[in-house]
DNA sequence: CGGCTACTTGACGACGCTCAAGGCTTGTGG
DNA sequence: CCACAAGCCTTGAGCGTCGTCAAGTAGCCG
C-alpha cells in the first residue's frame, strides 16, 4: 500500500503552487471545452477546480490497479493511458486507450474494476471520487454529461465486443486504424497520418491478438499498399476507404 | 417500415384496457422494485406510468433493428431478450442477454446501435425516448439511477471484453454459467440449477465461438462431472467452485 | 409418421499462437 | 566514438485450438 501510493502519486509536481497563486488550473486547461468539465459554468468550474490536482505520470508508470479502493477520478489532459484487466496467469485485455479529454472513472463502484497505466507521459487532472460525487447534487448538468459519456462509452464497447468476438486479425487492425484516424480528424489533425503512442504488445492486447500477429498484419497491409510505416510508430493510411471496408468486414 | 412496425408492435394486447381502468400498469409490476423505476416515488411512478405501454413480444421476434431511429426505451418485465450487432456477411456478436428488471436503452443516440430480439416470449414496458428524457428534468433520482445502471453495465462489458479477447472456450462457457448462476441466486433461485432460455447458437454468438464448439465444450464439462445436462436446456452445476476457477482462468 | 429444428459428434483444415532467431533502434558505459 | 546490451519489432517454422463441413441423433409438432 505505501509503495503503491508512492508509485501512483509520486510524481505530483506543480499543482499546489498553481492553486496558491489563486489561479484555477482549469483556466489554462487545453481540454476544458471537450472534457466532462465542458458541462460546467465558469463559476461551477471555479468551485470544481478547488478540488482538482494536476499530476504528471511518466511513461509506463501505473496509475491505478484493479481492486484498489476507488478514491479518485481523472480527466486526461495530455498523453495517453491504457486501461486493462488481467487474468491470474498474466493474460491481459486492454479495454481502452484514453486520450486528452477522456474521462477515467465512469465505473463507480467501491473498487476500481480495471487497472490503468500511462503509455506516454501523461498529464491528468484528478479529483477525489467523494468530492466528485458531491458535485452531482448541485450540478445536474455534470451528471447529465457524465451519463452522456457513459452512453457513448457503451456504444464504443459494443463495437469492440463485435471486433473481439467476430472479426479477423486484418479486420481488427483495420478497425483500430480507422478509429484512430477518426479521432485524429476530430482533433483537427490529418486523418491519414496516425502516430501510435503504444507498442505492438499494447495493440495486440487491445485487439485480442498477439504481438506477432499484429506485426504480421501490419506487414500484410503494407504489402497491400494500404498503409506505409514510417519511423517513430507513424502510420500513413494510403487508402482510407479500403481500410474502412476491411474494418467493416469487407 | 410498415411491416417492421407490425412485427415489433403487432402483438400489443392488454395495455389500453388496463389504463382505461384507471389502474397504473406499474401497480402490479413484478420488477418495479428492481428495475429503473425503483428510483421513482409512488407519485412519480404514477406520472411515469401514463406514458408506458406494456407489450408482449413472441419468442424469436425482432424488437428493434440497429440503425433505426431510437424512438423507445424498454424495461424487461418477463422473459429474455438478446441484444446484438451484425456484420454485413452475417457474423453476429450478441452483446448481452436481458432479463426481468433489465433496461434496454442505455445508449442514447439518434439511432439504435444494436438490434434486439426476443429469445423467449417477453413482456416489456415501453416508453418513448422523448417522454423518458423529459422525465429527467424533473426527476433527478431517475437520472442518477440510469447512470448507476450504465456504470454497472460498463463494468460488465469490461469483463466480457476480457472473455472475448483472452479466454479459452472452456473458460468462456464456465464464465457464462457462473454469471447465470449468480443471477439465479440474486433472483432467489438455487445457484446450482440454470435454465438456459437461449439456443446453442445464441450462446456461441455471445461467447465469440461457434455452435459446435459450445456443444463440444458442454460435453467436455459434462464428462468432467462439472455439470449435468437435463431436458429443456436445464443445466445442473455439480461443482460450482471448480466452474468458477475455470471461469477465472484456472 | 414425416419433416423440422436443435443439438451432438467426427474429420479435417486454417487462422492465429508459440517458440525461436534475427534486425533495428536506443541508451549506456568504456 | 564505438561496443555492447536491452527493447521493440519483424519474420519464419511448426503447432494447436477452434472453425468448417458433414453426418447422425433426438425431440417436437403437424
């Protein structure tokens, strides 16, 4: 317990200074208009921000472990997280990757139902579950938005269940690339260039495959001239339409 | 569209008479204390019930189709539904089975994101999405409970993603049996006897397997003396502990 | 009784996994 | 600046689990 705590919260550098200055950390937040907090009025956001701590988690560091008490919820401000479940023998299923604007804490139970770990260095804003829940009573718009997030999340995981249960390796990877392409476009970046922050291992555990199969399938897509693979895990989508078709099950 | 409507709502027998009698259909509802409606006060329930229609869907009849406008939400009163997604070539993933007390409509988007079909003859209470949403504004407890349902649902599908992505056939089936056993116990029935309302095909599409594999795996569990298979899809769990162990990944 | 559907079982094959080796990049220390 | 180690990724060979195809059985209903 003590060493775990040092691992998860060991690197909280700047938040207190910021608050001491009387400036809400939310004021300069990059994701405040897309994240959960977009539901808050300026005054509400001010109140909200009093409970908020900004923390930075280095790449490959654990943030939460399944089974631990659900003490905090998080907004991702910058970077990338992976959320996953483990079997006792080490088999792992990554249930999702979280990017800026995403909320970690939709499942509200006594203990965390998943583990989470930083993929790249990740900046988060954190608030205690207790405080967060308390805001509900006075801010119905927050609860509404939280429900909207949960609803969208359920739609997403339904798609992912279809992928895991019924799609081939090529279809899975094509789906993965399509999703990231769409997210890139939504973030205002080009839809045909994708930077993968995560390793082949992570992709495999997200898609229910092995590293080797992911690697082979990348090669297959490359040889079919559907993608090109640059340095630094950068993928160029050469035929977005065809990739979408494969993703949908040809 | 017209013929679909006749299929989904073609068998609506009793609701209007009931309302005419001035008796809320909720008054005699079997699931009103476990379903979403448990969040409502008697007065609220009265108001709520004015918008409610009870309908009965025969076994194997479609209720909603993915892509159709999201016009209604449902509570299952009696029976069993399957909710699923299809690929264009017919591959199917059942994302869940719904039983009495379960809510159909957690995903709130313009169109249905899944199809649903009755497994056995199913009694449902239906309300228009529009009316349902309108209740939120005046009944915060309803929204709170809806969020609770969504939260629990997300926890469930995370488990199911682990199953689909990482578990073996035997582990999947053992997990399925464990879940149904727990539900039976929660409903006050013995935990070691399970009646499967759904076909082997449905189980296969829920677990990401084929009928044949499901059948073979049932046989394997039977030969290992972990279960016995009676008539009428009745399964006796002979070693609940061992089944749970297998479900968890041995 | 015949036909239908659901389920079971067998034989075979394929897709993806396991095991293994090798290449490439990155960081570190001599 | 280079040598070396450690990861990460790729590729190959062989295997196994589960899918496919097919036949057979059992229960149900007209």
